[in-house]
C-alpha cells in the first residue's frame, strides 16, 4: 500500500540496512572488537564542553516559553543576526539576519531550497563523486539530477564536463567541499573557474543558475587549508551549513542556509524559504539548539583527533599499495580499488571483517569510501586486516 | 525564479504575514497592551518544571555522543519502547517500539506519513473545519485534499457526507481531535461510526483507507472528557502525536507516529517511514528532546490555566450574544459570526484592536477562531472590545 516512489526508495535503502545487519552478524561471530566498520559518518569526537555550559546558562537565564516556543519560521532574529555578524567578521561580508534561515541541519536546508527552486523536470547538477542523498532530495521535488563525471586524479570539479551538462533546464548546481566521500577541499582556483562558467552560461542562456554549497564539513579541515566562501565569488550563491560535524551534534538537527543578498529575486526567495520550512513540516529549526549555537559560534570540536586518524590510516594504505588522494578535510578516505568492481572488492573485504562502502554509491565506481570517525585504537587494530586485503589482490 | 508551486504558497501565506504586520502597526499606535491578538496558537503556559530537571540529568549522566548523536532514523529504540509501554498502560494495548517512529513534531509526522502513502492524484479526506496546513501537506506529495462539509451544530465528523466523498482514489482520512479550530473532542460514538464506515468502504471498494488522527491537543482537555484512542477502534490507524502543546515545547519539534501493528502492510509501512524521515531531510527527531520526553512521559502542563481562560472568554461571548459550542479541548473558540462574511467581520474587529482569524481559513466560513492561549489579564482586558464589536452588529 506504500506509494510507488517509496517502494523504489525502500529497496535502495535496503543496501545500507544490509550492511548494518552484516556488521551485527560478523560481530556475533568474531566479537565486536574484531569487526572494523568504516561505513558510518557518525562523529565520534565529543562536542566541545562549552555546549553543555551554554545549555545550562540558557535554561537558567531565559524564559522557558522563549527557549522552547515558536518563533518566526526562519528562526530567532537575534540568533540569525549573531550568525550573520560571525560570518561577516570571518569572511569580510556585510550580511544581515535577512540572509539567514535556520534549518533542521543541512539536510533540512537543502530540502527547503530545492522545494523553493525546482519546478518538475528542472535539472540540478552535481559532481561525482557526490553524497547519494542529493538524488533523493532532488527527487522529492520531481527535479532531475544530472551528474558530471569525476576527475579522478584531483577530485576537483570537472569544469569542462560541467559546460556540456548545463542546459536551459539547469536550475542549480550543488557542490560539497570539504567533500564527502573524497575529503578533498575545492581550491580557490576551482571555485573561481566554476563561478565564471556559471555566470557565462547564465548570460548565454538567459537564466539564473543557483550554486548551492553544502558545507557540513567546513570546519573539519587539516594542515591549515582554507575553504573558499562561495558568496564572495558568485552572485546566485547559497551555503547550506550544519553544526552536525563542527560541534558533533548530528542528532540535534541544527544548521542554517545563508543566501547572497545580491542574488536574483533575493526577497522572493527568502520569503519562500520561510514558507517552505513551515509547509514541509520542519516548521522551524529546533529552538533550544538555535539559542545554544548562537552562544557557541567560536566553539569547535578537536579536529586533531580526526587528523591523527587520517594520518594513521592514510599512511598505512599508501604503504601497502593503495592509490589515494590525501584528503585535506572531512573524515573520509576515498582510495581506488585494485579492480574495477568496487562492490566485489567490498564483498571480499568482509572476510577480514572490514566494512567499506563502494564508490558506486557516490556515483564513482572503482573506489571505496572509508569513514575514519572511529577510535584511533580501532583503526590501529584494523591495519593488519587491510594488509591481508591488499595481499589478496597482490597490491604491491 | 521561485517555483510555480511556491509562488501560490507564498501568496497564500502573505495573509498571515499581513495579520502579523497589522498587529505590529496597531501596537505602535495604541500601545501593545491595548492590542488583543487572538490569532496565534503559541502556548503561553510554561513547560512543566520536570523538563529542565530532565535535561540536566541527561546531560550529567549520559554520554554526549549518545545524547547528541545520530541514531536509527526512526528514533532511539529505548525511547520508542518507553513510549510504547506508556501507551499500552494507558490504553490497554500491546504495542512494541516497532509501532513508534519519532518525528519532528506532528507536522513532520504527517509529512512522512503522506510521503509514504500517497501516489500523485490520490485523495485525502478531511472534515471541515480543519487545520489549513493539511492542504499544504497533501499538496507536497501531489495528493488531492477532499473536504467533508461541517456539521455546524456539533462539529463532530459528518459521516453521511463522508460516505459520499469516499472513492477508489481515497487513500487516507485525517481527523484532529481535540480539534483546531473548534475545540471539540470527537465522541466515542462518532469514532465508532467513522471506523465502521471506513471498514465498510474498504470492503466495498477493495482498498485500504488509512485513518490518521492528528493529536497535538490530546492532553489539553477539560471537565474530565476522554479522547478515544483510535487504534482501539480501527485497524488501519495512525496517530500523529506531538509534545508541542502537552509540554509547551512547540519550538523543539518533538513528537511521534504510532501505527496499529494490525494494519495492512505494517512492516512495509514502518520501513518506508524510516526512509521517508531520512530523505525528506528530517533525518531524525531532535535527539536530546527524544531522551527528555522519554523521561517526562507523565508530565503535563497546567491545563487549568487554559480552562480559566476558556471559561472567561466563552462566558462573555455567550453573554453578549455570540453563538458558540463550548469546547472541551485545545485552546480555541470557534463562534459563529453574525454575518456570513467572516473576513469582513474580522476586518471590523480590528477597529477595536481585536485580531481574529476568519473561519474560511479552516474551510468553514461564517465563523471566527479565537486562540485563548494568552494571558488571563489580556483576555479580561479584551472583553469590552468584544462587547463593542457585538454592539456594532446589534447582536443582542
């Protein structure tokens, strides 16, 4: 009795469930400590201490009907103002609260954006490899996802291929940097080139193309790398931000959209985002955590914990013969598989109790994704299993 | 550049915004204390003290990565189990956690339900007067809202009219008791008759008709009235519950769906709800508040505060000549207007600084909705304004 659309979606999701079940099955046989699950993107680093202190302060000082009550569907004005000021200071911009909509995480943000922008059949372009949920989000509004093939040597956006994909039906382009699954941070050069290409195509086709940067990993970067702020490079730009990773609060569903006030139809779009937040059933981003993050704008998780994990796993993989770009952000590695069939490779990995995600899930076969947001100990204990896997394929 | 669907939705929403702006305009001229805003459903009664104590306890005792982390998209299993046990004890049922999906409030719950059930063009029946958002929620999934005309003498569901509206395209019926906007609690007799009618029509047409009871006001009842629990009366039944009103936490977006385990395709539906929660961008109900409500299942706001408000306002309206059913639940009154044109009546009310919502917003013209979830003092001060309004219309 479920809808036809949902039937397909449930079938697709069963792959993830199957992996989860497989992990439980292996844990029963070999013991949980001997199963190495690199499949989940659930942050293991603790939220900063300041989060708890903030919650206590807010509960003690503010009226409960304010803290837990309804507000404007776009969020508390004071919270939005503080976020705008924070962005202005950090990136030299001049935004007001009117550019900010508080959202139920980045996922909620992307959904209200696509609700506002998409007519059925309009196209949204993504660069492979990409977070698989984009497909579902675009599908929610009967849009069409168009994939740009990857540049597997750099995993930067493939601009030449992008040019071929833009049509008069193109409504938006989604980028994700630091990237899930590659960990790559798009360079300023790449962003400039992307912005130039989109502007030229807008002119040529007489349309607006909205660039949406999905940035839950913005603060998870290593080695002093800078993540370009796309509002500085492109007029029709949105950023979807989330505190899920930067503050390790993924369950709390708190994030925001920031829109470039210079964009086409700015006022209409902001009014529509407000309405979309309401009618899609989000109503508003969770109220207490809106107030908490406004009090914790400077806080960050200890990124060094992830960096140590990255170095340990990356160095070992390179040593045993994997080819892999050294990621500068997020908490994923995306090495090539020694055979083209990444699904078979993941199957084989299970004999060593390694749970990996095939790159084809991200539109990029011939690779695997490893989430290293697990304990250092666990990664250390998993290294012999990777060595055995490499040996199975005579990798070195 | 916003989508065509959104253009209409934004235009419709501008009515609400206009009223809000009107309130601000009047407050500037006459002072805020002299403007009587009966238009908003934002609870003014404080959350129970136990909420704060629970938050502190959870933050002190549980691991932050558990409290703020991802869990199954349907919610924490222990939370769902506790809710199931609570329902079982209260209503003599035998539910397990598998019947419960934690949702971002009742609005989030209704949206994932409709995503799961509706194919484009399928019909959802509601009884006028009804909460206007149902129209938007059904529209999100290209369903068609079918309205059963009201029985304005009782505001109970109009079963004879319902029979005429059910077709082979009917997928669901949404009821809302205690009702927004009438405050009426559907009687057991009405629920039994409704269940019988739906079962007969299912048989006759060879289809499943899902009954969805939207129950954010379940605990807001007066004079010892009982709200029938529809899982006891109908097989294909869901309840959408929310803690927004029962615990005065509307901003926190916390609620759940409970499904009758005997319903058609139960397992498919529960798997699909899990996926729908994820792909619509809710991902999961806010994590901390899932744990908080599991610790506060017995807590309730002080309903007597609302009851006092109801009595004060209701008695005055009756005294000055309004016709109105005495509501047994929620925090709304829904009196008849002395003229058919409820919008004109609301316009006229503004000269006395009264902000009222026309019944036509709820599919029931010739009425107005008054939200009495404001302070007792404010209501008391507003009574002369209502008297003037009644006098304008020579109501007595």
